[in-house]
């Protein structure tokens, strides 16, 4: 990760969204002067497609003041059908605090994984989450191990151990229409941040305490 951190960024803010034009994106790629961040994300590509996602999945946010404008935090969300839930959450974060969101759970599939990583996805590994938080970014983790099923459940403690000592923000995402179709705005409800343990703590019992606290907080929102 230390070697990746030295990659050139060409004036691009790796955490906060910036205005970008299609011609600028194309020109930078032709010139070979575009940023790929240490986690494989393409910030300019994210900023280019961000407005499209916002039009496709419009959101209404409750509790937006609880989203951190700067610094690391892990958002833990309820699950839903399809892949629109993490998209709605990304739109909400960009809309309210102007930041890019790292979505935990990139599938390890050829080509698909590369595309999702360019759009901000990271692997469902404790090391990946820890690295993102240490770098000061926002990441989102579903209650279950996949974004593709409905229901609640307990956040995976093996992943939450990396969030000990950092703010963990409970979130509920409610679909915008039947079967997840964006007929009306999606609802994103943000709960109060929870901080348990110390940064760098690896105690599984403390992680289990955090998991139970987050599960209850998400259930109250949902």
C-alpha cells in the first residue's frame, strides 16, 4: 500500500467529488494523465458518472448532518434487492457532503471486479476496510455479506474489527418504488455515529459489541 500511495493524482482530490467534463476525461486518458487511487478507483470516472446515477436513483436523505464531511467512517446499511441500494447510498453521500463512497463487497470476477473497483468498490476484507479508513475515506458495508438479498442480520465481526475506534454510522435505505424501481425518491436514513474500542484494536469481543450496537441501531432506523 505504501508504494500505491505514491501514485500521481494530477491535482485530483481522491476523497471529495469535483466537477468534470467528458472532454476533460477523454483528453486525460489520451494523454495518460489521469489518477487511479491506491484502491483502484478512478476519481474522474466516478465524478463523470455520479450525476447520471443521481438522475437514475434520486434520493431523499434524513439525518444528513450525521454524515461526516471529512475523515474516516464506516456506514453500515440494511440490505435490499439488487444493486441499487449501494448506488442510492453513494448518491446520498455525494449529494449531502460531496464525497465519494467506497462500497465494500466487490465480487472477485474478471473484468467486472475491475470496473466496480474503478467506481469505488473494495473487497470484503478486513485489510481493505482498514486501509480505506486509515486513508481517511468513507466506506459502506451491508449488514449481510452481500448487497443482493433482502433482510437484516448481524454485521460480520471479522470485518467490523477493522472499524474499531472509527465512527460507524448506521444507515437504512428504503427503495423508491415497487421492486426497487425509482418511481419516487429513495429514502436514506442516517443514524447517530457509534464509536467502540480504540483504533488498531483487534479484540473480537469488542468487535462483537460493536456489531450488536450497529445491528440494533440499523433496526431502529429500518
